[in-house]
C-alpha cells in the first residue's frame, strides 16, 4: 500500500465516513483516525490509527507523514474548544501541512448561535499556529431537520427567519475537493443549500414528503428553554439548541452560496430532493 498522506478524523461518523468512502472510490490512500478501531469502515487503501483530540501524544503519532487532514468538529460539549485547540497543537507538532475543518456559517466571537463561537475560536487557533486551512462554514444540515420534529411539531424561537440547509453529502463532496487540491489553503467557504426556507416551510415540506402532518410552533426564548427543561442536557447544550433557532430568527443564517456547485461541478441538493432520496 502506498503510504497515506491524507488523514480523515471522525471516520466512524456520518460526515467523516462519507468523506472516507469518497476518497476510497477515487483510489486515494488514506489514514482513518478513530477512537474505536473496531468501528472504522473497511475501505480499500485505508489504514486505521486510534487517537482522540484529547490524547495529544496518540494524535501526533497518528498524524505522522500526513500532509493534509480532515478535521471534523468534536462532539458538542463544554470542553469541545479545549479539545479542538489540543488537536490544532497536535497537527502543528506532527507537521501536517494543511487542514480542512468543519466550521459553521458566519462563525464569530459573538455569534448568536453559541456553538458557532467555538468554530471561530478554532479557526483563530489554526491561524495562530500558522496552520494553513480551509474552513467549511456549513449551514445547518438537512439531515438533522426531520429530527427537529417531535410528535409532529418543530418548536423553537426561529420566527419567520430564513436559512439554506445543506445536505451532509454535499458537504462531504466539497470537503473531498478541498482535501485533494493542494492550492486550497487558508480560506473560508460558506457552504449552503440552494434555497432559503423558514421553519414553517421546513415543516410543510416534511409533511408533504412524509405524508404525516408536521407544524412549526414559534417560541419565545423563555418558552424554548422551558420546553427543553426535561431533557437530560447540560446548560451548554441547551444554549446551543435554543440559539440555533434564534440565529435563524435574527438573520444570521440568511445566506445562499454557490460553493457546492462551484467546487463540485454539480448543484446543491434541494430539501425536497434530499427527502425523496
């Protein structure tokens, strides 16, 4: 086997796994960096290394000889930023030449969506380390929208704000293009679906596709926190869940980009086509 120079973190997950499969289909030698080797996908020309972002020594070892790495954002927990910064330090120590990172649309230090603040700080950490990167600033994934409906109701303080959800498969295609183009470095790409939607329109589309009624109930911030109070979740998670809707309401996610088509050569999937598939 040719020595791998491309690494994929999170290869047991939906996005990382999709990227790994696309690389395998192209005959690219790759190293899958996972926490559990038993769950790593069996792919041609793929080797497996075990490491986590929190275990810097193991991650540095897993990254030896790697020129370009896909850096999937970690689980949404209060220590995620600390883990991301540890990973960035490991990338730099191992001599990785370039990183493709999953960020979030319009990430900023004061983003309404609290999880997006971690993405901004992670981008800043890569810049401070002198690590060239492509940040995929993704919109909300279409894939998760059906799960927003609980007993036929989507609840949240999104009002009539609009956003352009993107299919995870389209993000994977963009990521692969970035990984395989050595000239892609220190750029931020806004990655969205092809059309703006309100949550009411999301509910109507889910109703039509699934044959079961789904409706959207707009909530105040207070109502949103109250309706989620029974969930076994940390305050960090609750803040993220509620402010993801709030970011839509205030217009932070009201943007449509042509990144998917420009980079991959094919149009981004519509929500209707995604559900039909």
